[in-house]
C-alpha cells in the first residue's frame, strides 16, 4: 500500500479498506488505515467500522408477540471453547435446580448431520419469548449470526467474549458503534465475572425497569440500524455506513491529519 497508493505513507488514515472478515484476520499492513470489518476488536486507532452481517432472517409472525416467560435462552454447541462449556454447565445446573422452565438450554452436537434441533423459525419463536439470550463467541472474534438473530427477536444479548476477556464495554468494536449506544441494548459478561459471580445472578441483577428500557431501545433503535432487507424495505446498510464515516471524519480524521508524518 505504501508503495502503490498515492499519499498512503503520509495519510494512511484517509484510505478506507473494506475487509469482509472478522477483525482478527485483518493483515497488519492495514492497521494504520480505516478498515470496515465484521467485528469485534478494533484493528486500528478507533477509526475502523464494524459492519453487521447480512443475515437471512425468517419473516416475523403475524400474531401478537408472546409474553417473555423464559428468563434465559441458549442453543449452541458447548464444545467450542472453555467459556461455552462453563456457560452450559451453569445453565444446566440452574435449570435442574429451578425446575420452572425459565432457563432454556439446547446443546447441539456438531458431529451429527443435523446438529440443530430447531428450525430458524422455531429458534426465533423461542427467542421471542425469552428475556435474555446468551451470545457467546464462536470460532472467531466477530459477532456471530446468533447475535443478530437475538436482536431480531427483541431478546437482550448477553455477550460472553472469549477473545478479549478483559476488555471493558467501551473497547469492544460493536456494530455501527457511533450510531448505536450498545450499552442500552446489550450486556457484556467478562469470562472472569462468569466464573466469579455466575451467569444467572448476573442477569437476575438487571432491574425490571432496565430490562423494559433495553427492550424498547432494541425495538426502536437497534433493529432498524443493523437488520437490512434484501428488497430494500428497510434502512439500507450503505447509508448507515456513511453515517459512521461522517462521524469519524468530524471527530478523528482531522486530528490524525495534524499528526507528524510517519517514517
């Protein structure tokens, strides 16, 4: 890039690269530049943009949404990493202890031909009747499709990050972070707190007033900003992306323009 792109060596931050993978796969030579990726760690000096996946969602049901009688939902393979193993263990034990059905855990087996016990429509139906849905990381550091299914269902995501376990909420490169105040829509449970405090005490400590506020924010602000329609019946992703870039141009790029030349 420094050899072939005009002005790159002097103003690398003024060059935008579209990188359609998670942040952990971004090559090092991109790091001084603006990078658009699918999450979730910052690859640059906070001037990158996390773009949501284009997730194929089932159509919403026509009937009135059911009451959210399930406290916590997760359908996943617990074998991916130690964090998932611990999440599944705590949910399994809590479900046995309560016996009330407020905790719904479905452990999938990737070795089976049909690992998922439910269809996408049935999974969404169960998420729509849940207050909190666990969103663990998968094989990479980005936001999995599960995260966007949770948002589409109006469930509150509980992200347990095994890649950046010590990061605070503000350091995570959430999707369209400049547009959405994710602190009002999602919970971040560090793995250390998962082992020390427990998943169930963590979600039960969220007040009913905050739950209602988060559900309203997800419905009114988050879903329109990160869920897009192939046929253009929703706000388009490119406009949302431009909003992020305009924010960065006003708040960060001019300061970087004034920095001493590299090299």
